[in-house]
């Protein structure tokens, strides 16, 4: 008689169960890594926008009215990339406001992966809030 070789149903179920257990530990870590990466990018982008606004001020004597003033055709060469000037990049929305002689920029997380809220103004001091839109009175980022 010919014996058929293969895996039993129990063996397959054990392997699938082990894979599910491993994935339950891996997926949250992957999502957390992405959130941390987005936060790092948001801080770098805020600093880039702030530096661009300062250069714009040096060259033109005033801060830009909108982020669009920092890219072509309003500025040649551009101070920042067009994607960043659109106000949305890498899981964050960037809200620019010119106020009197200065400006403020907020980086607010968007989408499913929530992160920290960041703020910077013409002083160049970056601030963070863990629950809502950040402002001048929030904790300074070191």
C-alpha cells in the first residue's frame, strides 16, 4: 500500500497560530516606528519652513503671506519644495499664518497614525503638545 506524506491539520493550525502570535507583536511596533518617523520628518519640515521664511524676510523685507510664496513662480529659486508648500507632507498638515511682524507654523498630525503636535514661530523655538494643536505656551522641544 502507498503511504501519502504531508502535514496534518493540527500541524498546520499550530504553525498558523504561531504566525498570528508573532504578528500581534510585530504590527504595533511597525506602526509605532512609522509614527516616530513622521514626527521626526515633521520637526525637520517645520525647521525648513521657518528657515525659508527667515531667508525670504532677509531678501524681501517681509515674511511671506502664504507657503505658496516660498515656491515658484513666486520665488525663483524656491525656498522649499512644492509638496511642503502645499501644506501636507508625511502624515502632517502644516498651517502657516503671518501675524503682524512675525509668523506661526503648526504641524498637526493627520490620518490614522496620530502623533505629536508641533509649533514654531519667527523666534525659531519649536514647541510640542501631545494632545492638541501646539502653541507658544507649550513645552519647548530640546
